[in-house]
C-alpha cells in the first residue's frame, strides 16, 4: 500500500504593511506615523507586531486566543503531534499511514528502521519496506529467487512456489518431474527443459527402451496382463519421427497433448480378402527420464495388448482409458516417490475427455464393477466396446 504525503503553502494569515494616516499602536498605545502593520483587526508599529513566544517581528503569523505566534512556535506549542509517539509537532510535510499522521522521516520500517518512501506493506498493524516484508514473511520464487510479495504464485506438488509471471516462460518447469527450475539450471533436451536428475536418467538408446519394456511387461503380468510371449520392438525416436509415425495412424488420438509415444501397426488386405496384421512396435520420445519413459511405454503396451488380442475398434476414450489404466497399474508396482505421486494426481485430474475422462471411467469400472479384476474389465470392453456405467 502507499502512504499519503501532504505539504504545501501555510494557511497562516499575513500582516499587511503600508503607510497609513496616524493610528494608535495596539501594542504600545502610541500613534503610528508612516509605516504600519495591520493584523488581527488592529494597527502596530512594525517592530511591535511580534511573536508572543519568541518576540521576533512577524510578517506571517498564526493566532491563538487573540495572540500572534510565528509558525514554528505555533506548531511547537499548539500543533498536531507526530503519530509515532515522539511528541514532536508535525510540519507542513507529513505522511498519513496506518491511521496515523507522522513526520516523514519518522515513518520507518519496523525491521530495518529506515524511512519508508512510497510503497509499504503492513503486517499485524506494523509497516515494513517491501524488501524486509519479502524477507520476513514471503516465500521466495524457486525460479528467480525473489520474494513473492504480491501473493500471485503457483505451488507444485513438491511444495515449491513460482511467481505467476513465469508461468508461460516454458523453461521454468521440468517437463518430467515438474519441479521449478532456477534460471540457468535447466537442461535443454530435444523434448524440452528438464532438471539435472531427470536429464541424467534420460533414455537415449534402444537398449534401455527395450529393458524398460521388459520391466513393464513383467510387472503387469501380476494383473493378468499377457501378450502371449509375442516379441514387441521398442525404440527411441526424436520428435520429428514420432510425428511422422502419428501422421500415418488411422486414429487421430495420440499420447495426450505432447506426443511422447506411439504404437505402430500395419494391416495388409490381400486379394482373397484376408487381412494380415503386423505389430511394428513402440516408439518412445528420446530423452525422457527413465520414469517417464516407462510410464509412456506402459501406456503404449496397452495398445499392443489390444492389438495382439484382436480387440474390436474402440471409441477413443475407451481405448485410451484402458491404456492409461495400464500405465496407472504399472505405477502401482513402483516404490513411492514425489514424482510418481505427481503423475498419479495429474492422471486423476486430467480434464482431457479422451485421456482423463477415459482413465477415470476405466478405473471406476475396475473398482466398482469388477472388484479389481482386470481380466473381467477387459473382457467386458472386448464384448461391448464400452465401460459399464459407474453411477
């Protein structure tokens, strides 16, 4: 908030000087000849119109109980006092803040004791300069390290805060784990900006991708998910290759807003009407952290499962809902961590109708209709091309 500062010309009247016809002096009673002062309705010898307190001759004056005073003595004797409690009279320059009127130099920060000029912030009835208020009472932005004094910030699941102004900068949040990145601390990858730990675990070769696929495959077997020992190829790819593969797909729904993975299939219709089906494998975005890459592979593994088991063509929200459920179940087999908690929350709160809505419908049906038996849910989807209603 801002303090109100005032000052300006005095409203004290001025004595009028001039030559007049002889008049009696109000002070001594003798006649005034020549130069005279006229004030308070009477004439004075110029040297007789003086301050009641200091006896200095007056031009401008202030009146109290019929007596003239110079401005300084009037303020000293009768003026309004500084609201800080110092007892000093207020002059023409004054500050109004927190319901008090103060001498400008007496309006000080409660912490550093320096005079406050302009904006200040209040806490429990006390005034603080912006710098001290920020240090004492505000959280610091994880990106620029400045205290957030305006209350406009975002908080992530790790408890960090970030100035709202950084929201659209693009390089302030690790695209993988979601932590806020201090300026200059992010690592630029093909897919975007990452924190150092996520970048260090980046999956950049096919061998690591295949290993993650086998881990996913093994973990999901405990839920009864099997791909009949069919070999599935899993490779990393840059963004341009992923988008070219997505452009060839018959379905337009890809892995959410950011294309991080895709399952490639091919069907060839022969002259005799027979259709030959090929599972070409999974492509996953190069440079993702091991945790995120595994999550994407688990989702794409769901597409592989549906293809291998010859599910009918499913509505997008049903197919993607099943695949997101595969990713969810994969995460359930992993040790707890803040980044996994963040991914689970993002899945539960995803407002996308295909991915978020489909996932919530799949998870709700699994819990409410099939008591956690995934085989029964998949059987229902295969027969009905839909999820059972959960309400």
